[in-house]
């Protein structure tokens, strides 16, 4: 693996995060969050912001039961 590769952080509609090679097209269903850097920098960012691993739809159901 190339340690000098650049990555960016993506997020989907369920508030799940992913690291993605910066030079590649963003896949459908994912959006850039504005963080780009080394794999370690992006991973550290995700660790800071993704504190609840549950998908958004599950969090909403649990926070507002029928």
C-alpha cells in the first residue's frame, strides 16, 4: 500500500463514514465532507466525528419510538 496516497473522507445518507482515494470519483450515495489528507489524518478525523456507529435511521427510531 502506498503510504503517500491522498484520501478524502466521505459520508452517506445514514451518517456513515468512509475513507476514499482522493483521485477517484465519489461513488453514488456518498458525499465529500471536506477532509482530505493521509490515510492516518483522515482516519483520525473519522474517529473524532463518528462517535455513534449506529446508522441515522436506527438512531432516529430509537430516539423517537412509535
